[in-house]
């Protein structure tokens, strides 16, 4: 009997140990398979993945780790080959720039109907308040645009206005995220990252994606605006401007150019030899590629950031020679840099006007809560002439034929002044963005806010619609451009978004 009991106990222990061992192996196998599938390294994993929310089959670009920026085909015929996004940080007021509301002027100083129920960011709202700047008819279409941006107003015939954009948040950081990535939270890829992931680059000596921060500093959410999120790190934007070039790019003191070249050549041969021994090492291949790009940038970047070769006429047109307004001159130089990058085939350029708060609220960006006339009186001249000159210059050089220019901000502002102040609170319910160049109608206006400019009410445009349209103009189907991450086919437009076909030219 004792032996029977012992045998039973032994069998129990063996079964228990076997179960635990087998379970551990099984769980390890599942975890390993999930990780490989997540990274796209499991054979056949892609075939078993679900389609997108729309039911369409995902399109994953074929990316060679050794050449991640190789030019890749679009999904559809493309109107635009490259994109310039001009971003006014701090939430530039549509009611003081591009969205004229006669009723707001008529009822200036009166309480806003339902104003006591407004969702506010900073305290109680005051009365309806017209813009401190006059609006005047501009261009052949007589578009009413503020005297705050007269030179952009003069270009109104080249612009396609979206007056009914609607956001999801009234907070700057999440608002920047939403406009730059399609999500209010951190950790999602920017529009530029999605673009370069899909299409690669048209040049071999410059980054595919460049972010140009304002001379006053970076925007509130900094690198999140040009980050890769869960996409491969290669598709992050490279940030620099004319006053702050790329760090650690110059050859160290005491190292001759010849010695530097020999050293890089030796390292390249070592890396290539190692890659031959381990041909499946994609991380090494990507690292070699990044080093080679950095070496190319040592030669190309100094030349492209040095604008001394620009003519006096060009510098004057942009305002880059304005000795009385150094901030304007520095931003103008960044505008010239943006044009030079686009000329040389950089796929996506993100140009910022305004930076994180420094020196007090609204001092370094468009966050005009307290004294909007004084604050915007500073920002308007910095922004207007250089930006208008950039659009004109792109047109004169023929670049607008295949370049999409986008102007945006994180949200709009209230038609009321804040109680006890002379500025406007945050307003994501309706605001203005505009486009110009490849594939869009001009002059053209789409959508509208209500009679006071508070809420988008006609042909409402979500940020996902906005992004879907940008991708469409690049020849990309926003519902099929995905990246498999954490068990989902992720996309820029999440589960929403429609191309705004009404604003597209016949060519698009």
C-alpha cells in the first residue's frame, strides 16, 4: 500500500511539474510569437492579421532596413510629392485673422446667447468682442481677411480655406498632439513620420523629414510633434533651424577632413563585413544607413542652412534683413530654409511659428488670453511677411505645382473676451486652417462656423478628415496605410476620417 501511495504521489508531482513546465514553455512560445508578429518578423503573421476597420486590406510599405528612405511608390496617383506644414503654436485666433463674422461686429459688447454655458479653459467669459483689426476684401474673390495678416491676405486667391475644423481638446499639449499625430495622447506617429514611412525620400543627402522650430524655441509638446511614435525610429523628423543647426554634426577640432573620411571608410568596411556575416541583422543595417546619412549631412547641411548666398532681393522680400525686428528676421530665415529643403527633395517639412511659453503667457506664441491686441501686434508682423513670401517664392519657382502647403494651429479662440481681461480663451469647437498648392482649389472656402465664430456648423471638418486629405493628395489611402502594433492595424486617422473631396482640384 505504501508503494501505491508513493507511486501516486510521484505521479502527482510529475504531472504537476510537467504541467507547469509545459505551461511555461507554451506561454513563452506565445509571448515570443506575439513579439515577432508585433515586429513583423513572423512568417505568415501578416497573412493572418485582421483588415482595417474599414474592411480594406492594409498596405505595409516594403522597407529595406539598409535603405529605409528609398523612394517608394504611392497607393494612388498623387497630386503632391512633398508637404510643407506651417504650424502656429499657441492657438492662433481665427476671429482675428481669416474668419470674418459681421454679426460679431454688430453685437460687439453684448452677452453671447448661451455664453454662461460655455466650456472654458480659464475662467468666466465676458461679452462678445470684435477683432481689434479691420477686415477687408482681398483678391478677386473679395475674401474678408484681417489687417493683422495683410500680406497673406493679398495671396487669398491662392488659398483654400477650411473654416469648420473641429478639435477634441482645449489644452495646448494635447491639441498639438492631435493636430500633429491624430491623437491627444503622447506616443503616436506624426503626419510626417507616416508620410516618410510610406513614401521614403527623394534625396540621399538630407533627412526625409525636417522640423524647423521657431527661433524662440520648440513648441509645447516638443519632439512629439515630429516623433515616430511606434513606427521605426528612422522616420522621426530631424529638427534644426538656421540659428541652431544639427548638433554633433561638425568634425571635431584637431581632426582633418581627410582623416575623418578615412575613419568613416574604415568603419563602413567593418560594418559591411559584419553585415555579410549576419545578413538578417536589420538593426545593424539601419544603423549603417543612419551613419551614412549623417556623413552625407556633414557636407550638405552647412550649405543648406547658410543663406548668405541668397540675393538681397530675396532677403528683403522675406524680411530676413529686418534689423529692427530680429525675431521676424530669424523666422524669415527659417522660411527660406524651408524653401531650400523642399527644393532639394525633402519629403516633409514642418515649420513652426511660436514656441513654448517663455517670458509670460502669450509672449512667445499665439496664446492671447489677457491682452490680445498687444500680443498679436507682436506676433502678426513676425509671421505675416515671411510666410507670405515663402508661399509666393514656392509659386515663382514652380514648386507649388507638386508641393502641398498646409497652415494650421492646435485650436481656435472664443468670440468673447475673458471676463476682466482683453483676450480670448481656448476654443476647439470651430476654427480655420488653410491649404495651398498641389491638388487643392483656390480661391476656395469650405465650411463655416456659426454667426459668432464659436462652433463649426457647416461641412464640419475633423482633424482626421484633415489628415486623410493630406495623405490622399500624396497618393496614400489613409484607410490602408497601417502599421501593425500591439495587436492592431494602427493608422494616422484611427477609425475615422474621410477625404474632403470638395476642396480637391480636378487634377487630384
